[in-house]
């Protein structure tokens, strides 16, 4: 069985989908559908390409009138549910892709379709071209969705408006000025659904990358309302915490006065690719009261050009009693991963305590 995500689009998947299409569209031709799907290029397509390809082939069998096509998609989804297809499966994200591809000039029909489809499979990527084209109308719609009875529609209001949603087109106007989307987040901060609240936090974190002070002010207003909103604020400020933003560190009680670092040591000064870097250090609270400490380390990776690139990793957050010392030993894996290529040579490591980075130490990565 393939471990590649793109292979969710498999022969069994399309066979099952064809059965549902046959129940929904009287003129549907299974053989033609299979032939069009599995063209000469299909095996070379990556996940997003297969998704787009499926939307294009589906277009061949749907009514030419876009509004009629959206009604047919609704019936297809209802029939998928009837045969036990679970919601929130990414395979069917070609439905919102279809709306974005063929409905951009059919605003009202598209919005109605998104509201229905997102309750089956997320439309967070597909609404973004509409936000770019119809910003004012979409802001009004997103605000309405933020009050919707269905949690998945409410989540769409927040997730779809994220300025920097990963793997999606950016929303440059909201990166420059996120104020228009703040009423949406304000509506959703009390949401009963944790997934919706997590989306609010992710939106705030996006905003913090371009407009940190806006998020700092929101954090100050929201923190302390209740534990659920405190969690939103903490997760939404994670980039600011990593950056050592002094106002945010203070807001969460990370006071560095009389907190000392000692005995920083790299135990494995030479690390082979696939092995582990091991290091240790001690942190002491020399105050007369308990103190919260946020412990991180900065790993300076060697790049192909010989320059170093820093990435911050969290170790823990802990409370240290007065005049006590905590000793920490940590390992970092250099097992090959798809998202980062390792280069042999000198790397560096630093310890970060409550946002304050201490002196770096060298280690060598070998083959």
C-alpha cells in the first residue's frame, strides 16, 4: 500500500465515487470517466494536480449551467453521506476546487455552494480567490458565517480569512491591514467548538507575523477572560513568544530577573547524519518567589551556501521554586526528513530562557 498522500486518489477511490455519480447523474458513463481520469499523465500528478484534474473531469459530466451544477454537487454529497462516506476527508476537496475554478463570476451561487460543501469538506482554500475579487462582499459574508449554527461554517470564516494560510494563496490586503477581519475573530473567540477556537488562534498567529503590535494589544484585552480564550491567546502568540517579544513574555509571566543559566554543554560535539545531538544545561531561580521559565533552544543549521540559518525549538515551560536549580538534558534528532536537507559541517546551538538567547556553542554534523 502506497504511503504517498497523492495516492488517496486511487482506482478503488474512483470506483466508489463512480458508483455515487451513477446514482446521481442518469447520463453518467463510468467507462468514460475512468478513461478521462487515468490519462497518460495521471501517475506524474502530485496531490494538488490530481485534485484539480478530478474537478476538471467532473466538470465534463455536470450541467453546463453553474447553478445547476452546484445543485448536482449537493446531491452527490448527500449520496456520499448515504453510503457512509465520512465528512472532513480531503479526497473530496475537489468539490470546493470546482466552485473556485468555474464559479468565480457566479458569486451568489458560489457562496451558497461553499456554505453547504464546507460542512462536508473544507472550503478554506477555495474561498480565497473570492476574498481577493470581492473583498467587501466577502467580509460581510464571513462575518455572517462567523455566527452560523454549523461549527464548520464558523471555522471557514476564520480559517478562510487567515492572511498567511499555509499552502494557500496569501491575502495581501489582510497582511498589510488585518483590522477588517478582527470582528470575525472577536465573534468566534467565545465559540463552543475547540476546533473553531484553534482556527482563531492560528489566524492571530498569522497576523502577528506582519502586525505584531495588533496581536499584542488583542492579547492584552483577551487574556484573563476565561481559560478557553487564554488558550487562544497563548497559541495565537506562539510566534511572538519564539521571537522573544518582551510584552508578550511579560503578559505570560516570563520574568527573567534573577534567572540564571549555567553549565551549558554540548555532550555530542560530533553528530552523524541520522544520529542525535545531546546537550545539557542548568537554570536557576535566585528570586525569593516562584518564577515561570520558558526554555527553548536555537539551532543554527548549516545551509548549502555555508551560511547558518536559525530555527527555534521549544523545550518546556515550567515553574521553578525560589533558590532552586533545574538541570535539563535534551536530544535533537538529525534523522533525515522531507522538509529539511542537512549539510555536513559546523552548526551552532544556543539556549533561550524567557526569550533571552545565551552564548552559542559549536558542534559538527558528519556523514
